[in-house]
C-alpha cells in the first residue's frame, strides 16, 4: 500500500542517512589518523546501537499490545506519538543547526576516546548512532499506529534504511555527489508533514482515552463525500493522516504544528561572510575568519577523502 509505504520510506531514508553519515565520519577519522585497529570497536558500538534500536521498537510493540485496558492503550499510544513528534522535530532542527560542526565534534570526541581505550570508542560510536536509532524506532512505531497496520509501514521503513545505507556508502566512496543541504531541506519538509499527522493522531488517542476533551467537537465531518477506503482517501490518510472526521483539537494541532514548524524551518538563515586575508574587524581574528565554512553547512559535515600528498624530495 503506497500511501503508508512512502511516509515510512521517507523516515527510514532520512534518519538512516543521518546515521550513515555519522558512521562515515567515525570510520573516516580512524582511517585518516591510522587507528585502524580501533575500527572493530567502532563497528561494535554501531552494531550495539542498531540492536538497541530494534529492541526498543520490539519492547514498545510488546508493551502496547499487552495492555488490556482500552483507555490505557490509547493513553500510551497518544503519549508515544507526541514523544515521537518531539524527537523528530528536535532532530530536524538539530541537524539544520549543527551539521556544519558535526564532523569536527565527532572527530574530537573520537580522538579523546581513542586515547582512553576501546571501551570509550565503543561508547562514543554507540551514542552517536543510538540517538538516531531510538528516534527512528519510536517514529516508525507511531506512524504504524496512525496507519492502523504494521506490515507496509515496516517494509517502507526498511526500504528507506537500505537505500540510505547505499547512499551513505556511495557518498563515502565519493562515487556520487549529493547536495545534502537540499536533501535535508526537502526531506525535512516531508517529515514535518508526516509529524503533523502523527501529532494529530496522538491528540485523538488522548481524547479517546478521555485525558483531553472535545472528542465530539468536530472541526469537519466530510464522511458523506470523502471515503477513507477509496484510493485517494487511502493516499491522503496514509501520507497526511487526513480523516473524514477530525476534532477541533486535532485540527488545531495539525495546522498549528505545520504553521509554526514550517515557518521556523524555512526561515532564511543569515550566512556569515568570511573575512578576506589582510582585512580585520573588531573582535575577530584571521584564524577565526579562515575557519568559517563558506559552503552549505550540511555538505561540510561529510567525510572527504584525504588529498594525495606530494612526495618529498
């Protein structure tokens, strides 16, 4: 079912590529600094993070399916949906804000970890990937609940993750050039729309659990002209979580979240202009000016192959 496959494919692709770039930075640093003996510990941390993500998804699914009370089940689903939205929103803006420094920060942490020993390398690698994995597992679970099925959302997420691994590998090997600034901007907007639907679904769950009022106060009821079981109803419901009956609180959450989040996400960022050599300004130095990246911030976060060194004579 493409309508629920695509949003989860987008989730897996976006979050998987973020994790893949993190792994690429870690591996590239160890290769560049000739600490290849630490690679197995770095990969151990990555593997542990992946196992932690799968285990988190399995635990959430098991706990939710074994709740006997309808009210408690709806409460759990609503709270987890809102947590997933908060996680994804925070990660979207975190990547937008800190991507230009990501390579430097991870390399600095890993450099210290190498000195401390293998366990520290495992921990740094684990923490760098586990955050993405936990966020992805909760978001995919919430999207599955909103779609009222598990198979197609899970297949979509797995397909997105596989595609992200392939992309991350090709980027690392410099086989393809991907404008990450545009990629994260476009996928960020897509995830914001998906998150808005999940937020509205979470509100509806809390209303059904009677923790929020207004279950009978509808913003619209178009069930007479809008059939959720038709192809277009399935498409709009799967991607944007648009329902024939929507409460006032759901509509307020959906459109309010979109308005606020899209405004801040798409608001143009001021770019610093590097200081030309030989000029100066109060409170700055030529070193600071030279260190300021001039390219797209997301692109500067990528590991790049080291240029070949000229042979000395």
